[in-house]
């Protein structure tokens, strides 16, 4: 006989997805239990991140009043680097310097802790330093969780898994298989403390405005990946991430930490971080399989949100923002099911997938569904092309007595020698297909 539920819902995990889900349900009056493995929400996340305002506004419209925000972003830089230089573009607009601001840099430890406080204010019960060992099943229906420590078995009408990319609970329950090295990236990050005045001068920004730099090229040592640099209030967040499987295959056997140190020494990056004092370092996994690797995200008494479901927009690095949206949509599905007096089985939770498909989450992931595969199979996008583009740019702006027409012929010749004409056309088609 099934034991009676103690809660309407249990949310496992207190990251952006879990907090968004727990807050939305608790705000609607549901009895919610949230379980976090860390000492407190955010204790496992020291890194900086980008927050897109729209996702959080849908959940907490007045979040700007007290959320721990670092800087609103007024400038986006995109760099392609060879060994000694970069070619890139900047997008800066005074429109982004007018409230309400569109994007912010945040420190995840502070942000997650703040978000969790909002969850508790909404009425949810939070238990930290507790690990959920496995899901409790009644046939094929999830009816609760089995915890370590003194909490034991806890029962609920629905369990929402928001426990990260390597969701042990989902794998144990058979909701999805093991995460393969080809579908996940390993990112390493540092927070470098720096005087606020120095940051403002180096990046040409005001007291509250900020800059984001995203980078591709030689900094990933031939592996599929990207680098990034964010300006916080009194610190910089710098990091690099590559596909986990590529680290094992890399002929140079470059470790993630060494890769980050090499990136920091790049002549175009080193001046920006000079004098920064490293205070925090972390490494974490990011789902990068894209649209084609998303598992089933709901069933009888269970739902999956955030990184646990592989929800990341590979084109725009919107992990936390997609995570919050999935958490909100999952919560709204439960709220509607409870209001209608329905049991939280697969039929009543199916609208979660419908809502996902209708949202920007799945639409954007579908649009870029081929990008991970295209980039992973074509390392020349991270090696050959950055070299060629940088060489071409240097040639065109160097005044050395050679006319521009001759230089154009030389540049095209270099491209053909490196990739051949058919290779150039093929690569262009691959990129077009990946972003069409």
C-alpha cells in the first residue's frame, strides 16, 4: 500500500533550475520540500556567470531590488585568437546602459544563496547537507525519495530532479543512460580579485556597467571549446571549457588547469588580468550534447529540469537562464495538475514537454541542434581558421609597400593552401547548416 504523501512536491537540488521550480510551486501555495547536497545553496558554485534578466523576471519580477547583481552588461566582445593576436568584433550600445537592464554578471555562490532565501520566504522547506540516495518507486510511479542521515524516506506526489548534469538519480532510475564524454564539456574557471577602479579603466566602463568577452581559437589547444572573461564589481571571472572526450584524445595531454594557465598568458588576455589575485577556482561539467541528446523529461511522478535534462544553448551560453525557464515551466505544470485534482502521472505531466517545445528553450536548441556535432568533427574551426583570419587581418593593415590587390590574392592563396577550394566551400556549408 502506498504511503500518503508528506509533500505536494520534492525538488532535488538548489541551483537555478531547482530554485525556480521550488519558488514557483511554493508561491502558488503548494507544500514543497527542497533538498540540497551542499552546506548551503551555492556552496558548490564559486564561479561567475551571466544572468539574462527575462528568465528571472518571469519568476520574480522585482528581483533587481535586492538580488546580488555584479554589473549590467553594455558590451559584448567576440574574439578569434591565434597564438599571438585576435580578430574580433565588439557590440556596445548605450541602450544596454538604460534600465531595465538585459544582462548581468553574477557570482553564483551569492546568487544561489539569495534565490534560495526567496524560495524559503515563499513557504518551501529547505534541507541542506543531505544526499538523496535513490527514488522510491511504487511500480512505475515515483512516490518519494530515500535520503541519507536522519531524514530517511520522504514521500511526495511528484519529484523534480534538478541535481545537475551528471544526475545520479535519473541514471539509477533508468530515466536516461550514462552521460558520454562526447556530450559533456569540462569548464575551469577562476575569480581574480582586482580593484574596481582598475576594472573600470581597463574595460572603459562605468561604476555599474560591464563587459563580456567570448573567445575561440588556439586557446583550446585544438579541442572543441571556448574561453570567456566577465567583469564583476571587484573581480574578473575567466575560464575555458572543452569537450571532456577531447581532453583524453588531446595529443599534448593538456590538463584543464594547464589550459587555463596558457590562456591567461596569451598576449591579448594577460594585460587585461594583470595584477588580479586568484581567490577562487572551480571545475564543473556542462551538458553539450544539444537537442539530440535531451532525454525524456517527465514520467509517472517525476520531472527533470535544468542541466539534468541537458538544457544548454550551445550557441549563446545560456545555461542558468534556460535552467530557470525549465524549472518554472515544470512548476507551472504541477500547479495546473494539482488545481485540476489530477494525479501527477505521465499524462498530467505531459504538458511540461508541450510547454518546453513552445518556448524559446527547445526552439533555440533545435535551431542549433547540429552545431555541437559540426564543430566537434571539424577542429579546423579552432586551429586553421583563427590562424588564417589573423594572418589576413595583419596583412591588410600592415603598410609595407605591397598593394592591396596583391595582398588579397596572397590571402586567398593561403586559404586555398590550408583548406583547398572544396574544403573552404564545404566548411562554409557546414557552418551554414549548423546555424540555418
